[in-house]
């Protein structure tokens, strides 16, 4: 397996929303906001080469929205999806599988591009992977998440015929294997499993990759940054924050015991980290770039 960091740029979100009930006097020491109380976050994706597959995990915010939309999020930085792919010798057309952890706009906006007056898949040769539980949640959104599930990011995937579902526990069914006892999805691709979690949004998938003798976990929004490792540091965006704490707690204990490598999608500074058990609970052990593995 070969892994490549795909940086798609930075954006800004309200600091209070990103840290929930944690007081600004605490989180601002770790993540200083600007004069509008906005903090900078990465949209860091991961390209996985395994066997004859080239799998991209998430794809950033995209570029098809209007200026008013982007003004809300202050999209900035020199990195782009296409530029990062080119840096590693690839293009969108090389991607065989587009794996979407969930369908919030900052994770799947690059899935679809404008084509004339309509929309079309940005990865014309790729199968797009979601799961039926999350797809139904996203296409029939609750009022709280409606602004995060943009129909132009989602519906054209299905209309293209390139959408497939992984098989998940529960009433919905799909096309790839599952392990329903603990909602751990096994053998999605060679060396590629996923943990299903439901606190941030329903049925979000956290990829677990077997890489150089280690388990590397793509954290998506279960753990946006190293500063979200303490249990109470949970985003206000989460639909079920108490469930997030439970899911995060179980995950971090296992991550500490088995020395998982955590790969962060949103941390603006740190690509990877490990954690350890302490008297205060599981805490950050060390950080490093993916290239250090």
C-alpha cells in the first residue's frame, strides 16, 4: 500500500462551533481565532494505492459554488485538489474509487463539477462509495444539518450511475462486506477497513488502513484535530454530542493500546499523531508528518 497526502486548501469556521461547550478562554490558547472568531482548518484528503485500485478518501469543498458561498468560509491557501494529485503524478481520471466518509460539503464538494449548465462527476472513471444509511440521512436532511448537505454535491453522484453502497449493519443493505457486531466494516478494499460512527452525523465511516505494519486511521470528523482529543472537546456541529464522546472514548482507548496512527483531515498543522493513556485520560503522545512513517 502507498499513501499520498492530498491537500485541497484551508477554510474558516467559527471557533465556538468547532469546540462546543469548551470556553473560548481554553480553546483559543490552542487554536487562536481571527477578529471574527473564525479559526483556520485544513481539508486534507488521502490517496490510497492498493493493488490495482487508486482510492481517494474525501475530496474537499470543490470549486463550483458561487462567490457568496465561499465568502462565508474564506477558502484560502495555494493547495488544490488537482495540484496535489499532479504533485504525486496522478490526475482525477486515475482515481478508481472515491470513498466518502460522509456527505458534508467540506468532505464531498469536490465530487461534482459544473458541466455546461448542469453537473457531472469530477472523477469520471471512479466508483463513488457511501452507505445507504448515511445517503438516506443526507438526502432527507434534518433542519440542523440541511446547510451542510448540498443537493448539488450529492444527487448528481447517484444520477451518474457511479454510486455504490458499502454494506452496513441495520435495515439497509449494500454491496460490500460488514461486521455488524461492532459496526466495523471489514475488507472494503485490500488493507482497508472502516469504523462506522453516528455521533457527528449518521453512519459516518472512519477508514482504517494497514500501512507499514501500523493501523492508520483517517479521522474525518470524529477527531478533527489534536485539540479535540480530550473527551469534552466535541464540536457543536455534532448531532449527538454525547454519543460522539462515547464513540471517541472507545476509539481513543484502542488507539492508545494498539498505537494507531491518527491522520487528521482538519488539523491545520498536524498530519498525524499517536496517543497514550495518562492519569487524565487518553492524551496526545506525539505528532509527525505522514512521510515520517
